[in-house]
């Protein structure tokens, strides 16, 4: 029976490669989970989230959620005349649009200066396209996580 042994330098290479792979994977995970801003979706220009990926959930699903962690929520921004910001599933086709605020999330911590595509008429502001926001939901309030803009 012949026994083969690895050359001493080769026997150190395999564990080193495994360690480097684990470090690279951990580094990639850290980048994806931090608040570094990158475009979320080329089909949704102007929307930037802290490295969120995925389809997200609806406002209704966020309202019903019992998860105690940041959620990626889809919706339209709607800003009332008093400056209160909401994320809503639908906007009426009136001009300016209206929204059913009873089925919306009030948004806290979003800097409206960073929102591209925000339109304003008669003291109401809104986005024509759906966007994604990352934050923690407490009741009917979505508190934005990290440095998020839309």
C-alpha cells in the first residue's frame, strides 16, 4: 500500500485558501449589511438604500409584521401639507393625488432633500414611482435605518 503525502508547502496552501475564502465571504457580507449607500435598482433611479436586496414587502405586509428587525418596504411616498411623510401602497389618480393614510406607514427619519422624483402641487408632495425604504416598523411608524434616501 502506497501512502501519498502532500508536499509541506502544499499542505499549508489548502487551509490558507479556505481561510481566505471565509474572510472574503465575511467581508462581502459585512459590506452588504452595512449602511453604505448604493443604488438599489437600475429600474428605480434615485432610490438608494443601505445595501438592501430583494423584492421587499408591501405596506400592508409591513403593518401586519411581527418581526423585530429592519424591513424592506415598497410603496409610494406621500407628504401631507403639514409635512408628515407616509409610505403608501397606492395613490389616487387625482391631481395632486390623495392616499388612504389609514393603510399607510408614517415615515420617520427620511431626509426629503435626498428624494429624487418628488413632485409637489398645492402643498402635497409624492413620488410617481414605487420605491423601497429600509426601516423598523413599530405600529404604524416606519423608522428609517441608517443613511437612507429615496
